[in-house]
C-alpha cells in the first residue's frame, strides 16, 4: 500500500510556559491510496486483483508538544491521525475500504 495526501491545514500553538508549547492541528484534502496486486481466495475461488489507485476525501487531527532548548532550537513530539475511505473499481465490482493512519512524530526542530 502506498498513500499520497494533499491536505490544507489549520494550526495553533499555545504557550504553557516560556519554553513549552502545545500545538493543535486539523486538516482536510484529498488522498490517493494505491492498492497492490493480489490473489484473493474466497471459498476456493481465486480472484486476481490488478493494482489500482483509489481517491478519497481525507481529514486529519493532530496534537503535540514543542519544547524550546534555545530561541531557534526545539524538541518536538506529536501524534497525528488521518482518515479516508477510497473507492476502487474493477471489472467485477466497485468497493471501498476504510483507512485509518496514526502517526507518531518526534524530532529536533530548527527554526530560521
């Protein structure tokens, strides 16, 4: 599975202390999800599934903490959820599959 998202975001950051900030984010847009080729066996019948790409409206919510060690250097930790339900069409049928992605982000942030 491969996914690509183009999302517009609204984000806010609120200081808890001089160095610690809480960040909250919401976003929405379009996501493309590639379904891989597969052989699906149902009741002894094999269905050869060709790769396909589904498109769907996607939305996300996220929150995190940012701790400044200096004016332009911080540690960052966050959790972000993205949800979508792309549809796929084959010669036999059309189906959709719910996809929920939960991302755990952490790192070092340099601000210019």
